[in-house]
């Protein structure tokens, strides 16, 4: 059985934060640091560790702390298509344990280099991160809804192969 080990390619990865369900727009963010790896056996995701730090664009900093971070603490494989990643998410200077879905979206080869597309996503409530339902929070001119959607599109590059 072959075990492939992969690391994050930061140049091809991004994290999207959608402040309101009905607004078809995501907040601009910059990944300031990231690390992690995934393990794939026979073209199936078997484990993942992810850590990233984000900085929101300067025009979005007026109403809350611009730093967002995530560090995984566990991975759970339910079946071939359902996986969950647990971790500590810090937003608005509040840290909470969250669980998000994790999906292996693609396995490709580019110029002889193996690449894997990986996505984690989840819906969070603003109350969990220190905002109340009656407090109007504006982010880049848009009101923060009750729920916040977080999606991380991460590309991994294979760095070793073991038997």
C-alpha cells in the first residue's frame, strides 16, 4: 500500500469569508502564514492537519479585529466522501473549537508534480465570536448576518512517497 504525503502550496490556496448569506460577496483576505499536510491512501483522504492565519484587507478593519486564525486538532473520516476537521478558530479575538467538513476535491499532475485540491468549509454564528444579534456590524459596507460562512480552498503538493 502506498502512502503519499502532501504539504500546502500557499501560492495556490485561499480562504474565503462570506459575511452574509444573501450577499454574493466574500471578504478580501490575505493568508499571512499557513502550514499543514494531508495523507492520501489509494486516492482517498485519510488524515489532515491544517493551520492558517489571515489578515483582512485594510478597508475592512474598522469594526472588528482583522486577524483570523485556524489550527486543526483532529480529523474524522466517516466514509469515502464525508470527513470532518476539528480545530480552534480565532475571530474577533475570540477562540472557539469548531468542526468543519473536509473534502478532497481533485488529484492531478502538473509538469510531473502531483497536486491535490482540498477544501474545508463551515457555517458559524456571529454570537460564537462575541457579537450579539442586535449589534449592527458593518464589514466593507455590508452588514454581518447571523451566520458567517468560511471556506478554505487549499492546494497541496506531494513531497514524499513511502511504501
